């Protein structure tokens, strides 16, 4: 980590940054992080801004601290080149993203998901959602999802500059097991929060955590389905898993979710079986 640092009690943190950037991915903990960021913004009196659109840099405040978010893991090069910006990236096991995305896209409304409801010539005039709904088998639905929205999400995840000196990447699965909030605060290292700010972030993370069943504000009504990790072990049909490993196995390895492309064999040995579709 760079130059001046301070000890927050959770590890060494970088010099304070003005622009605090956080990125997630579709069906990768976005709503969860949105709740956390909104609460942290209010607690620290730092505005939070979505950085997207035709001219994303126009949305970035010219002065003062700001929390900048992007839900597709992308920030403009100007931000990456700005030494006063620190970046945090939350990723999730792509196989669980596939399952969650397929389920969600089956019934999601147009608000925020307009792409699902646009008739497409390549789909015979049907929409993405109608195409999913018309498929009879779970495997067919997942294969369609895999080569459509899911493939786009994977491209976004791979494009993140994970070797950049002012960024950290943290797994959704790690945060799900982070019952003390320490991993979350450690992930915020590039922001250079003060000790008091880091503690505030930890407390807010605990309040809004998906594992918090005693008052946590993130619920299924906010389109979080279950929050469960490694759904794929029980729900991913083996024929689909084989195709996934062949086409995207190297990405699982690069993201640190597998060490080799033999996980399908382990899935078969474990006795995991395809389950009845819950997305029809």
C-alpha cells in the first residue's frame, strides 16, 4: 500500500482519499452494498453518487469527499489515474450469480431491468424474459442466461484492474461470513478512512448484513433472494456445469474460486443433483 498510512486496528490503511469508489456486479451483492453505502454516506455526511451514463465524470463532485458507486464494476480511466481515488470491488462466485440471475430475470419488472422487456429480432420478436419463461427445462434456461446477461457480467468482472495499487477485491462469500465486520473494513483499505470512520463503517456493515436476522434492513423484498453462498453445489445441473467449466472455468480460477477445472467432477462425487426449477 502507498505512502502515509494509519493503523485503524483492523490493519494498515492508506492515506485518506477524497473519492471513495465501490463497485459491484449484477446479482453480486449490489442491493446489500447499496444499503450499506447509503447508511455510511449519511453517517459520515459524505454524498454518494452513481458514476455511469454517457459522461460519468460529469457526475463526480469537483471538490469535497464523495462515495462513488458503479453496479457494473466499471469506473472511468480518469478516476483510476487520480491519486486521490481509492477503489473497492465486491465479487461473487459466478456460478451463484448465474443461478440468481436466471431466477430474478424470470419475473423482474422493467424498473432498472429494461433490457428484459425489449422485443428482440434474434429471439423471434420475444423479449429476454419471455424467452426464459417459454423454456421448459432449468438447464435450457440456465444455458440461455449463461450466454446472455451472465456472459456480460463475466466480461465486466474480468476487466477490473485487480493489480492496481489503489484497489482491493473482496468476495461476497467472505462478507457473508464476516460476523465481526473486520473483513469489510479491511476491504476499505484504499479509502484511507480514519479509525473512527472505519469503526462506523464496521457497525453499519453489521447492521445491514445479510446474516443479521435481528433487525438487519436488507430483506427479500429488496430483491435479495436468499443470500445463500455456494447454491451451485445443489442447484446447478451437471450438464450445465460441464459446459460452464469448459467455457468459463478459467475465469473461476482467475477470480480465485477454483484452482483447477475439476470442480464438476467433485460436484458429481458429492451427490449433488439438479433440483426442480424455482424460476418458472
